[in-house]
C-alpha cells in the first residue's frame, strides 16, 4: 500500500472518459463524432479506443459500442464534457443513442 507521501496529487493524474453507446444506425453519428473530436482536441484528449471490441464479463450493460479517451487531468475531462463544443456534439447524438458516460481518474 502506498503511503500518503508517495501519492501523486490528483491534479497530476490522468483521467479517462469512458462511454458506452447503443445505436441502431451509426450513420447519423458521423456528424456527432466529427464535432466531438473538435471538443476532445481542444481539451487535449487522446483516443485510446474508439468503437473497439469489448467483452462484458459481468453485470448488465447499456451499449454495444465503447470509447475510451484519455485526458491529462480529471478537470480537463470534465471541462471537455461540459464545454459548448461538446454540447454541440451531444445535441447531434441525443435521441439517436442510448448512452452512459463517465470519467474515471487514473491511480497508478
């Protein structure tokens, strides 16, 4: 176990957007993806996996598509999601998908 003196300050830890999406038709989401990329780039996000394969190992899950985007800090990840640029993208996606989005901070 790490001692408190060995822990990094939370502002030094990367954070990950994790998004699970379910969509019958992906074609309308092309505009969403292009607009979302503008927001992610502005806030320094790096795509680690976009619609890559995944396997549900336990529990119930919303979605058949998954994306993981890395940001330098939790604050940047949250700011990106709350930004006008991303909300413009989200407006393009609303009503076309079921989605779950969350941010998780890296710890190690």
